C-alpha cells in the first residue's frame, strides 16, 4: 500500500466552485487551485487555495484511505449507483482504488463545494469532490480551513510546487522541441536524398529510352548493310535477252550473192 503512495505523482487542477446550503447566496468566491500529492509513503495531502484569502487542506492517512476504499466498494456491491464493479474499474485492490482516485481527480468533474455557515464571521465549510464520470462513485474530501502561518506556508509550498511543475513541463517542451527540430532536419535531408534519387531515376529512364532508340537504328543500318542496293539490283530479275540463233548453212549459201540496194541505186545501174 505504501509503495503505491510513494509513486504517487502530484496532481494540479482548477475545481468548479459551487455554493450549497441556505446561505449559499452570501458567498462570493474567486478561482481556486487544488494540489494533491503524497508528502510521504503514509499520507495523502490535498491543498486548495485562491492565493489570497482562503486556503483549505486535508490530510488522509493510509488507514483513512482504506476506509474510503471500503466505502467505495460497499457502494459498488450494494448497487447504490446501479453500476457494475467492473465498469467502474475497481477490482478490489488498493492499487486499483488509487488508480480510480487519480482518474477521478484528473477528470473534468472536480468540484469545490462551499457552504456558508450561519454565523456572522463568514466562515465556510468546504469539500473537494471528484468523480471519474457520471454515474460512478464520488471521491469526497472534507477540507479544513488554514489560517495564519499555516495558511502562508501552505500557499508558499503550493507556489513552489507549481513552479517545479512548470519547470518540468518547460523542460519537457524544450526537449520535445529539440527532438522535433532534429526530426525536421532528418526529414529535410531525406527529402533532398529522395529528390536526388528521383532525378537519377528520371535520367536513367531517359538514357534507357535513348539507348533503345539507338539500338533500333543500329538494327536498321545492319540490315541495309547486309543487303546493299547494287546487290539487290543484281539479284533482282531483269528483262530477258533474246539470243540470236545461227542461220542454217544452206540458207547462208543462197544469200551470199544477193546485194541489197536502194531504189536510186537500181536506177543508176
């Protein structure tokens, strides 16, 4: 049980202020801030303050928290809220109750219930009520008003813890900002590399297309070289040449003495 409180992370928040009772109209309040933390392994402390006039406090020991556990479990088993224990998220262990407590305090439904007492001093009673969600058990802490030095010490401690929390968040923010900056640089380098790779791919694609075109031209030239135009003309069939047949000998003998002349030559003779 104590080990769970040792690991309890401080919780800050702003409760919704509500006035209750017949004297609620007399009360006027400013914004409050609550601070829930574990000062040691045996106690849980709740401080609520407006940093001006009013500061409240509640300290619960482990045994008192165990009573709250029993009360919450009793409500779940009795079905007072008509809910199932599994749906609440409380299985019955101490750690599960603390987890439910943390979830309730971190929820949006945290209220500071103030009630004006029927005296002339304007004293009030206060409760910090937290509920994980509608229909689930409420976690309630009755608060004691602090005065004098105790109130000043509580406000000083709350201010210091708020500053520590702010510094922690600031450190985390700067760390995350630096990580984002490094990621931005990495992304920029990767983008440049991708652009270079893309350019190389486009250049290789153009080279491949050009090489294909050159190879196609080489094939055409090679085909023309194997079949030159002169050779093609020689191989192509030309007109058939008629071979003179020799005249028979007996016909040659008869025509040897014949002389062919013009008609004019005939007249002259």
